[in-house]
């Protein structure tokens, strides 16, 4: 079993981001700035936000945190987002999901100025990258692509894992992970199969896939009930808190006996997600200030 270590790559990318920000600060006397918005007191969300703020400070991104109460109304959240949209000192806005009131999610995300949408979840951000045909076009465009799928693409690229012409099985069809990673895989010429809770023949699909990306939130779901193709690459996106600690959607005890490459949990996709948030914040700053230094 080969491990696809996200921490190693994240460290390299963070180093590059730090160097770019030093150049920016020297030239413009400014630092990119990210606003994090948390509604309520969900303990897991608080941990994620703290990790994001810490990562910002490590690379020289300023961060401003806003915490509204669980009882905040849609108007309260939208007013805050509008204030941040209009604040020229803020380059990126991250609304931590899930919101306590799930039904407000779309309206709140839709309020974020797409140029500050560092999570890449606004319909315009989504549409912009989905409409481009190739991965090269997406990279060249400087678009804000959703962080987790972008991190997965970079992880595969770092480990020289070929996507072109491969059969990719995406398990989970969330807006956050499943749907956007499928679009990026298509842009890289993969043949993509999307599976979800209503899929009836999942066992047949896991047996033929060259790459499996699983994001469903069920601990150890991909277990010995599922056959795997020799040499399959598995990207485990799941983050599940169990009484034994954090684990992914893949049963590591099962896959470690197989000829596979896998991104571990923790230490795989999660670390890359935060790093892509930093990269998107830097990108948003560069786009907003129309910077064109060759080093950037
Ligand atoms: P989500 O919104 O929780 O949706 C789960 C998806 O899994 C749905 O599409 C659902 O199908 C599908 N599903 C559920 N049971 C299934 C089954 N038995 N067989 C096949 N598909 C099934 O998804 P998410 O937000 O993408 O989160 C998924 C996991 O990834 C969670 O553990 C989350 O914490 C983690 N996550 C990690 C990162 C990271 O940075 N590493 C980022 C985001 C999320 P239906 O659509 O049919 O209901």
C-alpha cells in the first residue's frame, strides 16, 4: 500500500505561498486578508476555523473572525456578508458550513461576492470552472475552484498519478466535493462515474475503477465487501469522528493488504483543503489588485 501524503505537499505549497506574500508585501505594503464567518458553536466547525486561522498566520495572510450566534437570522448573516463584500481590506470570505439552519445555506453563499468566494461555492464560481473544457484552461484562468476538489487534483498531480483516460468512480454527490471533483476529472479527460446512496451496483463499480474518490461520511465504508482493481488509487475524503478517533470512509485494515495507493485520514485531503484555501485567498488578492509580477 502506498500512502499519498498530503502534509508533505501542503508544506511545499505553503512555503511557495509565503514567499509570494513576502514579495506582495514588499511591493504593495499590503497582505492578503481572509474573513472567516462561523454561525453558532458547532465544536467541529470551531476546530476547522481555528486550523484555517492558524494556517493563514503561518503564510502571512491576515485573518478576521466573525462569530454570530446560533439564533442569527438570514438577514443578520446576509448583512454581515454584505459588509465584508464592501470592505476593501478583505479579499476572501469563508462561510463555515454546515450552518445551524441548513435551509439558509444557498441564500447566504449566493450573497458572497464571487471575487471573494475563496471556497468556490457561489453559483458563478461553480459555473465558471465547469464551463471550461480542459484542466489547463482551469489552471490558466486563475479562477476560485472549490478547495477540497482542487486539493485532490494537486495531490494526484504531485504523485504523478495519471487521470487522462482513466475510469474514475466518485462516491458521494455533494456540492462541496462529489460534483465539483467530477467536473475537474472530466476536464482532465477521465471517464467519470458518480455513485450515491441510491446507486444499486456499487460493488461492480469499485471492482473496475482505476481511481476511487469517496466522500460520504460513513466510517470504514469501503471495506472487504467491495472488490478493488489491482493498483487502484483511492482518495479518502471522509472525516469521521468516532470513539477511536478520526477516521475516513475507507477501512484501512482492508486496503493495506491490497496493492493500492491511498490518501490517509488524517494527513491526506484535509491538509490540502486548508492549503487550497490559502492559495485561493492569495489568488483573490492578486485578481482584485490586478497584480502581474512574473514571480506570482
Ligand atoms: P454530504 O453532503 O454529507 O453527502 C454525502 C454523500 O454521500 C451524498 O451524496 C450521499 O448520497 C452519499 N452517500 C451516503 N450514503 C451512501 C452510501 N451508502 N453509498 C453511496 N453513497 C452514499 O457530503 P460531503 O459534504 O461531501 O461530506 C462527505 C464526507 O467528507 C464527510 O465525512 C465530511 O466530513 C468529509 N469532508 C472532508 C473534507 C476534507 O477536507 N477532507 C471536505 C469536505 C467534506 P445522496 O446524495 O443520495 O444522499
